[in-house]
C-alpha cells in the first residue's frame, strides 16, 4: 500500500468513527414524537451518509492495493498533501463558530464562496493564490449567493425551521 492509500484508509477510519459517534449522539435526541418528526432525524441522515462514504473511502484503497498487487505498478500517483486537508478542516470548523456571530446568510455565503474557491484551486493542483480569473470568482460568488438565499427561503420561510 502506498502513502496515498494509507492516508485514505486512515481518513476513512477516522470519518467512520466520527459518523458512528454522530449517529450515537443523534439517537439520544429522540423525544416523545416519532423519529421522523424529532430533532434526531436530520443528524441521523447525515451520520448515515458519513458512515457510508467512510466505508467506501476505507474499502477503496484496499481494493486498489489488491489490484496493484496483481498488476505491475504503472506509475506513482500524486499524493494529497496534509495542507489541503487542513484548509478544508479549518473552513469546516470555522463555519459553525461564525454562524452565531455573523448571522446565517452572511456566514453561509462566505463559507460556500471560500470553500468553492479553495476546492477549485486544489482540484486543479494550482498554487493557492488570491488572483484568479474574474469570471471564476464571479461564478463562485453568484452560486454562493443563490444557494445561501435558497437555503434561507426553503428552510427558514417555507418549512419554518428556525435558522441560526
């Protein structure tokens, strides 16, 4: 198993444990009403998705290692750097911290814009520079704005779910 596969296996295991923890804690939220109408419904769905995806992330490198053992090695794939994962984690951790302080709409808009910008740059393996094509930035800002307002309208106004 190469370095990338080991890191994927480790990340998959960490996310599996995290998903099981969320699932366990969500089961504690079940109140007097049915599960579908309790506060545990959405966290259980999210935890289930995290668990399923982490299983895929855990199994994938094992399958790749087995298939590589049968074939001759073709070439080394570029490895994910720890800084890329760190940037994503910082963005994800900052979002719930900033929501109560900045408000839902502004924080969600900022979160989506920053996350899309960095993920686009990281996917292309480009250096993280503040300069980018104006068109790319405008598209990212437009999508972030539309999604933030859509979430506010659908969940806040239509379903009347109080957003932070």
